[in-house]
C-alpha cells in the first residue's frame, strides 16, 4: 500500500518538512503544494539583499530543484488548496484536483496586514510578502527618487535601509510613539532612529497615515495630523495575519493560529501544522506563542518529520530572530514580552555595537545583540540551559560574560 503525505504551503516549513521526512526514512509519496510559482526560498532577504539587488531568486532558494527531484518530492507550484475533507482524507485544489493523503501538513504561513485607508490599493502602493511584490518594488525604485514607508517595524526599517542604500530619499511613518515599540526596549528604538537618521532616513513617529492619494505621477500620503508627504511610491509594512482559514473551515482547533501539541499535531492527529501559522506551547516561557521566525519554521518541520517517522522529538526550542539594517546585525534570543528591566552592555548612545539584556524581576528572559555575536551566543546558551544572570555584574563591562552567570 502506498502512503502519501501532502504539505500545503511552499516556504521554510514546507521545504524542511519534506526533506526531513525523506531523510528520516519515509518511503511513501511526498507532495508539496505551494501558491507561488517558484521553489521555496528564504524570505528574510526579500527586504534586504533581494530588494537591494545583491541577490537574485536563484541565490535565495532554500534548496536547488535537484534536491527535491533526487528525494522524489513532488513540487506542485502555483496551485492553491481550497478545502480539506478530513473524513475522506482528501484535499481539493482551486483547479479542481482531488488528492488523497495519509498525513497532511499545513504550512500556510501568514499574509500581509492591509492598511485600512483609502488609496492603499493604488498603483505605486506596495506590500512586501513575496518575490512578485519585491520585483515590482525593484522596478519602480530603479526609476524613482523617493519613497514613503508606512510602518516602523523590522520589515519597514529593513526596507528603508535597502532603499536608502540605493540612493532614494526615504521617509518612515510609525503610528506608535516609537519605532519597534511592540518588540524592543525604548533604548533600542532610540538607537535605531539615530542610526537611520545618520544614514539619511527620515523617521516620523506618532504619525498615522489616513489616506493615500494620486498627485500627478506621484503619490501623496495624508496623515491624521493634517500632514502630507509626497513620494514616487509607497510601501506598507504593518505586520502579518496567520493564514488559518483552511484549518478553520476544516474544523481544526485554533488559538492565535492553528493550535498544535508538542509534536506539531493539530486537533486531528493525522494533520500537522508548522511555521508562522502555528499556535504552540513554549515550555521555556510557559506560554502559548505564535512565532514569525525562520528557525521556528524549520525546527517544527523537523519535529513533524521525526514524529511521522516514528522517532518523536517534542518541540521545545528557544525562539530566536535576526534583522539586518545598514551595517547592523541584530540578533535576538528569547522573548522579551513582560520585561520590567534592562541591562545594557556596550556603546548604545554613540556606537554601533552593544547588547540589551531583558529581565522580568530578577529573571533573565531575552537579549537583543547588535553587532555583538558573543553576547547573542552567551544569552542564547544561558536561556536554553536555564541559567540566570547577575544584573549588577552584567552592567560592569570589566566583568566577563561567563562571570555574570548565577550558579
């Protein structure tokens, strides 16, 4: 009897799950169904190297086509799954094809959050989520002089850095009182505003875009404080929404995403989920989380493959992330949600290398390291092993990192 696994989605989680399944001994069929017409690719470079033209699509592929062919993995690209029939264990594509499965993996990721203002769908207004979006922006940027970016999160700031390096005049609008407010301490927000200003980017905080209008061959962004900003094009980056609709229609349990257990199984034991779309329990933080993170997607793919292949390995990885802007490499280990104190090591006021250590009470919970790989690795190792840090020693740069550990 032939056994089949269908993976819905075509990004990091899907690529890792498919390859790990084969490497782990699965000898049945593996089919990956992705909406985009290209092989799975690395998404982080979209707002960085791909947008700036330093890399093309072949250089950001997660794996070359031969790796899927040699592993007998069928890639059905440019195809969308419209429904799951759990009783018959069949998926139905929008093209009218029915495919049966023994195990199903939902790796549908997330989509961009739309800005609810008039004019957000005008020509020259872009969102960044896939290669098609970025190629359109690149073409427009090649004949433009200025851009307005709505959203001062990581995507907005990374995009600003990429466009500024191409010589464009760039203005970033952030609706909240500071950039990166949802994810970092005020000190880090202040640092990134300073660096972007030094590089020629204009950042306007506490400014809400209220409408986008055509202004001849240009666009005009109106703000709630009666301001108006003219630009050749506009990019909107205000977050993403998990693609839960397929799972919801199939009656699977949901949270802030598709609810999964420690083996990434949904409420249907024959259906798994991985990546940005999952709502899972993290034992390190003792809380359910949904992570928009490449390491999370790839690790969950490995967990699913191991469980299906009969070698279960529960998911309990430490969340970590990164962001590249100008000459800055930010590496984040852990989740800083709920912090009430920070300790800073390094030159955050005028330099470009430092680390922000987050604490909840006396407990170390996360680190943001900018051009400070040793701090990142030390913080990541400490969090993974459950080692707490001494705040007083950590604040003293004369004391080595290892000496700050509380034993």
